[in-house]
């Protein structure tokens, strides 16, 4: 195997094939850790790290505050008086979802501006719209409350949607124009767990948003959500919680319109949002701005916008120019969507009629809408567009679900002890974060090397990746400069696909850098778990000097466990694969115990593997309480629009390691062999082979 990184050229001894005869593992005596300030990413060398250890510390402090807030809400003993009776009676998880719904309301609503452009429901009028009022200067704003940070943080960790929404969603205009970065705000605030705003800040917030700064003080004031009836468009005020568990913040949301008796739920609200977006005239940018373009169609791979392409895609919908997949007798035509209204020059009243025609044509059913459009719209694009329709809010992302998916990652940072205040204050401990930064740059270099592949980060890489995304404009610029495209961070990937992709990541990493990807001691998710662990336990005991190998600390080794906070569980897809992996894990533990008793497995490695879950056996549940489009295989980490399969089922057969890859001879994480073997990972096409499968192409 060829070691492509010159700094690792002296480590070719790691790539020698070992004997199949097992021998006792030597004591672990690692060399001093080496840090560096410049990194090769793609075709260039950075002049400075994308993120620094000090910025990682700030981010970890934010995660600590998030966790404490969640526990405070879930265990309501200290704040029980702040909760309305129905909220206090909820189970902890349901109460947290309700709290996040209110946080999202505080994030998107406040300001005297209402019904902006006539296309955004009036309830979206708080923090985002109030930014112009809340600015203390042309470059600074007040630090928002912690619950608002929860929403903003999760939004930024979906960088392609965040970047496009800043262009499309008019109420985000002030957010886009901020010159201060989120990390700047966090550094000024210090420890958000104990942050207390000044009286001036609190008064300015309450004046602009009409709710108290403290989220717990505002709970009684946020009792209802304002929505528009999908059928008659009348404004409705629906409670967040009801005794029948049919409130807006509950899983089984349902409401009957008092005007027309129409049954309202999230699915019908999403259909109405789609119809409203579709009828906006693409030729009238002056009136509607970039809201005329459908979500998922405006942002280019380069991170900029492509209005001409987005315009063409929308007009194609009007004219039905996509090829029919079921012959000329397909019962649904674009003319039915378009009705008798001209494509351009329509009056507002005509738009309303056209919008109603679309909703009636699909029976207000999201499933019917998806099925009908699939007859003539390209499927990958359709999936991406429709994934943006979860309810009636203007965002292209289910932000409550995004926060919930981050809970698992936050908890793992706590379990590692990394979010503990003061942990990295001394120089010796700071080495751990230097290692995170080094491996993150190597991870981006791996992405740059294989544009079509879907790679999965480990925990230590993911915290650096998340931190980089809290500098949104810098993240976009760095990606475009060094990787030549905006790299998405998909937080919603079906569990089995994530498992397969992680196995591919391990092989590709070993092939490119000549060192193991994982050092935590847990088994890989591939087909030869026992053999891979055996090989790994030998390789990581070897002496090596490299910035992307961890210093000799248990927490640093454990942090190379795969980051599976974005794993989602789809019953029909995941259950069988999970049972198979669980069975293999149990067999592996029994085998490792025997090897440990025989002195063939280092005690440190054995204990670490014994107490560590196998990769991807503890996913985040897909259904947090609601959702329309569902989840599936992510768009490849290699680029915007690379995948995006939303909808139950996700990535079908054929995903996984492409032909020609597999495990060849040589060192690596393969069973007895390693990565490479005449094809490396993905057979030239990454996950799916030949550029197909998940993550292949836009």
C-alpha cells in the first residue's frame, strides 16, 4: 500500500502484513504527541487551522449548558411552578419536545413586523425578525437566551440547508447580514450555564419580543400557536398541549377548523406550504425575493446560488417537462397542478385559486402529492425538495427534530468528560483538542479525495466539525477553497447505511494515511468484526508519531468511537441489520474474554472494548413526535445535493462498498488484510460503487 501523506512516510512498518499466529500483545508505550498548525486539505495547505482548541472549549461549554437545561426541563422538581399543569404532567421526553416547540416560537417570532410579504404567517415575528431591533451596533447583537441558542445551534449544524435558507427565507435577512459570528457571541457570554443578562439586555429583549428573556418565565405566555387553515386560510389559534394529546407540540396533533370544519394536522399544513411556495411567480424576484425558488434547488455545490437553475426547475414543474416514468397514460399532468392560470403575470387572486387547485388535486395528502410528482419529477431532486416540508414553518428543516438528534452527541461529550468545566485548562489536557483538530483536517482531506463517497466522523472529529459550522461563512469559504464544494453535515442517516459507510471510512482512512481510524477498542460494524478488532489491537499498540494518532489518554482513545448521533431508526430497514450486528457483538465479547484470559489481548484494550457499545447499536429514534418526509440515507458528506434520500426506505439495495474495493492484503481494518487490494474503497464510486448509491451525484 502506498502512504500518500509524506508526514506518515516513516510509518510504513504499520502496513506490514502480520502473521496469522496470535502472540501476546506488548505493553503500550506511546511516544510524545506531536501537534501542528498547518494541514494539507485537498490540493492546498492551510495557513492556519480551520478551528482552534480554544474554540472547541467554547463549544463544549455550550453543550454543557444545553445538557443542564434539558435535565432541568425533564426533571421539573426545581422549576415545576414554571410549567402549566398539562406540561408538568408530561413524561420527561414529551416535556422536552414541548419546551423546544416554544423555543422555536421564541426563535422565529417577535417584532412589530407581521405577515411579511403576505407569505409568512404572522406568528413568525420574534427573535429573527427582531434582530434589527436587538442589534446594539452595526456589528453586534445581544446574546440570545439559551433556548434560542438550542435552535440556532442545530440549524447551523445542517450547513447546506442553513446557507440556502439564509438566501431564500426573507425573515432571516438580518441573520444573514450579521458580521459577528456565533462563536464570537459565545466567547463574550462565557459560561452560558450561569449567564445572566444585564437589565438593559433583558428589557431590550422583552420590548422586541414581548416575552421574558428567561425561557422559564415565558412558558405561561406561550400557550397557543397561530396557524392558517389549509382549506379556508383563516387564522387559527391552536393550543400547544391538550388533555386529548392533540396539541401543536404533541405527536398526534389534530385540530378542527372552526370556520370550515376542516381537519388540520402537520401533513396537511405541509401540503399547504408546498402549494403556497409553488405558485409564487419565478419572474417576480422583486416582490418575493428568493422565496420564489423551491427549497433544495437554489444553492449550488460551490456554496453560492444558481437562480437560473432553480428557476428552470420550477418552470419545468409548471410545464411538466420531466419525462414520465409510467408512459403517456400517466393520470397526473402538470396542467392539473397549473390549472388554467398562466405561468407568469398572474394576479394575487389567481394565485390563491391556483394554490387551492393544487391542494384539492392531491386531496391535501402529502403522500399523494409525493406519488403524483414522482411520475414526472427526478426522484433525487423530489426527495430533497419534499424533505423541506415538515409543517407550515418557513424553514427547510425540522428544527425541533434537529435539536433532539443532537442530544445523543451532547450526552457522549458529557460521558467522555469533555464538557466538564475547566477540563482542558492545562497544557497537557489541551493536547486532546489539538488531536481533534488534526484529525478533523485529515477527515476533510479524505472527503476532498473522494467526492462521491459518504464518510462518517468519529466523536473527536465531529466536535471539531460542529465547531467549524458555528462559523457559517468561514465554513462555507473554507470548504469551497480547499474541497471545492460546500460539504454538508447530514444529521439524519438510516442506521444500517451509517454502519456500512463507517466501515468504508475506516478502510479509506487507512489507505490514505496508513494509520487506523479507530482506537477506542470497540468493534467495527463490518462483516469481520472479531478479526478487525484483533488486527486493530495489534496496530494501535505499535509506536507511532503522527498528529492524527491520539495521545495516550483513555478519553482521547474513546473519542475515536464513531459519531452515531445522526443515526435514525427506520423499522423495516434497520431491525434485521441491527439484530445481526448485536449477535456478532455478543460473540465478539465472548471471544475477547477468552483471548484476554490467555494473555493474547491487552487488558487496557479489553476493558475499553468491554464497556463500549458497538458502533450503531444505539440510534436516535426516527419519530420524535411528528414528521412528514421521514429520513433516509444522507447526501454524501462529500457534497451538497449528493444524496438526500428522504422518505421511508432510504437507500435501497446496492448501497455499501462498491465492486472492486473490499479488503486486500496489507494492513488495515479488514479481516486479516486491510484496505486497498486494487480498488480501495468504493470501487471508484465511494458508497454505492461507480458514483451511484447513496451520495453519488447531485
